[in-house]
C-alpha cells in the first residue's frame, strides 16, 4: 500500500446501512507487520488503524508543491563593463 500523508482516503462502514467514511491521512508509521495510519475523518474524529488488503481506498493524492526556478533567464544578465586600454 502506497499511502502518504495528505492523501484523501475512504473506507466502507463496519455495519450495514452506515455510510462510507472519508478523511485525510495525517500520519503514516511503517512497521514490521505493515503501515499504521492516523486518519482525520470528515466529521473531525481521528482514528489510528492498520487496514487490511482491499479495505482502504485512496481517493486522491496530495498535491505536490510547485518548484520555483531561482535562476534568472539568460537574456536578463547585466552587461559586462568595458575595460580601458
């Protein structure tokens, strides 16, 4: 399972007739027996769980921050000073 902090996930209800729960992954702890996820649900509650295979659905990935290029464009360089002879 490739779940990362910030991913939006959902899980089916444990009882018949209850709606599916959706939330955001707040923490991922990897261990020998698998990953433990801390999920903040849409209703504000928080749960720590180790989902079994096929029980957790990743609905959306977190958005990656845009990288900015701090280098100036090649056409914006200052002209070099002329040397006196």
